[in-house]
């Protein structure tokens, strides 16, 4: 058993999987979680040849019970690192979405994440040490027609973590880093039914590189990181371009069928 322990959520694939791999490579015991059986396959892959211990738990982090299940699976171990990466999205017109679809996105991306952060950070602050990485997104700066709920939840996360980081600034042993990637080559677009969109079909960032950028920033206590020059430019532009223009631009890449136009 390693001395250090990390929890990574949303780790069955994509950025979360590669964040867990970063933790394993750095010698952390790791508990990974997702709301699908694939999390157990991910644990087996991460364990291959690893000196650290990798365990998996299947839990629905859109619920308080699911978050409690995750924390219970930690078995009372001190959590040195938390990578709160779990997210959920459903593309398409908001008015066409079932209530349960957009509610699950909000509960996973916002409610469950906030509850998990409060539980873990409270303990870190009490003992005066710990590192947290939260996956936000550059789309938190952009109104998102045809992915309106997801963009809005990431706006919450980007804003919330900035505020929370300020609240924690006196607790020098505890750091909070926000990872704000752009479009990344993960299962996200297939799961969100967005493969027929321009953004769904476009070239995307490598999730391993995105995860490494986030992990390294977290280790150094950097406040936030946006991998990629183009993504940095989009964030900078979002501060000066009118919101209506940003929304119109997002519509062109996210509207269903836009990949064929």
C-alpha cells in the first residue's frame, strides 16, 4: 500500500482515466469511480504493472448517496488528492430534452461535484494539506445553444472554483486547481449524441496530454490551466466578444446536423 492516496471521478475513459494513470505513475494508491461497469475494466488496465493499488467503485455521482458510496469505499483513508472530473451532457435543443436528461447533467456536474468537494475539502482544511483538481471547461465562458445545460454547468464550476480558491487562500497547505480544456477526444460527444455536429467531427485535443497538463498544474498548486494555445485564445476572446456573437458561433458547431453543412 502506498503512503499517498488519490480519488479520481469519471475515470472509466477519457480525461479521468488519464488523470488516474498520472496518479498511478506517481505512486499513488487510486480509487476510481464512474456510473458504469467499464470502471472495473479501467481499474484492471491501470493496475497492470503498477506498484500502486487501484480499486474501482461503480456509483452514481449525481446523487448524495452515490457520493457517500464513493467516500465510504475510501475506507477512512486520508485523501491526499481528489480529481473531480465526472461530467454528463446531452446535446440537442433544450426544449426537446426529457426532464430526467437535463436534471442528471445538473446533478452530476454541479450538485454532486459541490457535495463531494465540501466533504473532501473540509477534511483537507482540518489537517492543513491536500490537493484538488476540478474539471471545468472553456465552454463555461461561452453560451451554448444545443448544449445549453452543459455549458451552463461548466460556467458554474469555473465560477464556483474561482470563488472557493479565494476562500481557501489562507489555508496554504490546501490547493484547488481548475482544469479548463477545450474539445477533447473522448467519449463525451458520442454519449451526448453530438457526432453529427461540427464540433463532434472536428479534430480534438489528446486526453492524455490534457490530463497531464491538469495533473502537473495541480501538483504545483496552479489556480487554473487551459491546455492549448487555441483554447487560451478562446477564453481571452470570450471576455471581449458579445455574448450573442459567442452564442451564434457555438450554434454553428453544435447544432444537430451541422457536420454536413
